[in-house]
């Protein structure tokens, strides 16, 4: 006769992901890097938005991790502009998770304080559910997707720390109901800044870049770089927690499952 | 489709606890899954049956408690389930704000044999 026992656990299934994300966040903070998780559906202009933001950065060096299911088209494009860019290919997975980004970060070289843009897989659902170690979640929405998106994909809008409403140059040709869009955004996220932008004309991105540089300057990472000596790191893990690989040069294309 | 790695994670957590308690097998796993957690119960069960082969979880039954998301009215404080394309409170019409209700995703308990 077996002894049957019910065991109460209350174990959060995301704990391991969140633990690794905290690890990444701490690593980046120590290296004076402010990380932005860039989320949005396929085709909202994430990479074009990044180019526009990067063009307008004044004080911080840009670094990029491109997340794509397959291909390195965007990475080649950004490297062509001289931007340190790394590629994660998920080969089917619909979002980046903390282990993928953590492995990549261990292989990156940050020679100056800066902003790391982590462009997530084009998807308005799953990326919002996973922390990857970012300091800030940036959601890119567009007038072409329609004004009902906050109502249909509420989690992405709720979790965003900043929202770009992109492709506004197309407004004259569309029936985008901005009041309805903003009512949905405000119900989900009362304080989030919303910037109107156009990847085509470049309008609006100087303001986004200014906002990001201010947020980064407020973060411990950058204050520490200026030598105020106030930075403290409470989340102290052993470096053996996750394998550290040799650092890669920026042009190296790597898949998270591939050991360099 | 991200239920596959998540199901692996569920098995890993359940096995860790069961091993610590010297269990010979896990009979059932109770999950609490909010509708806004982004995870589909049927997919978890499908992956579970395949991935659990050869583990302490093999043959275990997955029980899922679903939780409907609720908003909290900023006017009257009512907790309510939203209508499509609306965040308005059905009682007073003011906007609701998000709550944690409906985002749950955890293993509540396991039943083990030893």
C-alpha cells in the first residue's frame, strides 16, 4: 500500500526565468548599460525605429541584440551602420526568454556606457509575458494596426514603460481613432508616455531618444559611471550560476543553443 | 507554442519537490492558470504526456484551475470581468484598471506516492 500525500507548493513557474533575468539586469547595470526590451507585432517598424532613435542619441553608445525566429537581415543592416549588433535566432520560439539573453550578454563586450536595445521577436502576445533582464519595456504600436490593439492585446500595453505610436505619416490615409486608442492605453497604463513617431520621416524620434537618455541617466548604471559611488548591488550571484563563454566580437552571429 | 519549455519547467519543479520528499511517483499536479498568463491548458497537457515519459511525473494527471481576469473600477472599486473592446465598469461606467487577477501561473500542489 502506497502512502499518498498532497503537498502544497505555490511554486511560480516563471521563477527560474525571473531569477536569470535579475542576474542579467545586475550584470548590465554593473557594466553601465541601460537595457530596453523592444516589443511589437511583426512589421511595426522596430528596426527602423531603432535606427531613428540611435541617430538621435547624444551621450550613450548604442548596442543592439536582434531577436528573430530566423535570418540576420536586420543585424547586417545595423552593422552596416557601424552599430554593435548581435543576433539571437530562436528557430521557432515566439519570444526571447531570460536564458537566451543572459547567454548572449555573457559574450558581449561593452566598451562604453550605453543603451542596449533588445529587439524581441515580432509578436504582440508572448514577449510581454517574459522578463529578459531589461530596465525598460518599449512597445511599438502603429496606426496601421488599428486603434483597437490595446483592447485586443492588453498585456503588452499594460506592461510597457514607454509606447511609440509609429507610422503617423500615414494617418491621412487611415481611419485610426486616436481617442479610442488612447482611452484603452490609459485604462491599462495611466502614466506611460506615448510618443507619436514616423519611421519614414524620422519625426518624433529625437523626443524618444531624449526620454531614454534621461531614464538611463536616472538609472544606477549611469550614475555609477559618473563616479557618485552610490551604486549598490544587492543581487549577488555566483558567476558559476550560468556558464560564461569567451567574449565574442560584435560581428559574430550566434544562436543561443550554440556554444561559441 | 511556448507551452513546450514551460511544461518542461513544470516537470522539473514538480520532480524536484517530489524527490526531496522521497516520492516514488507523482499522481497529480494542480496548476493555477490565469487567462492572461498566456498559457493554454490543453497544450500543457498534450506536451506533458510526451515529456513526462520516464520521469516521476509519468502518468500524472494535470488539473488546471482557470482564473478569469478581473479589472478594478477606478470609480467604485468593483472587481469586474471586462467586455470585449471596453474597459468600462458595468456598474458605474468608470474605467477599470488592471489587477493581478487572471495573471496567475503557478503549481499549487502535487499529490505524491511514496
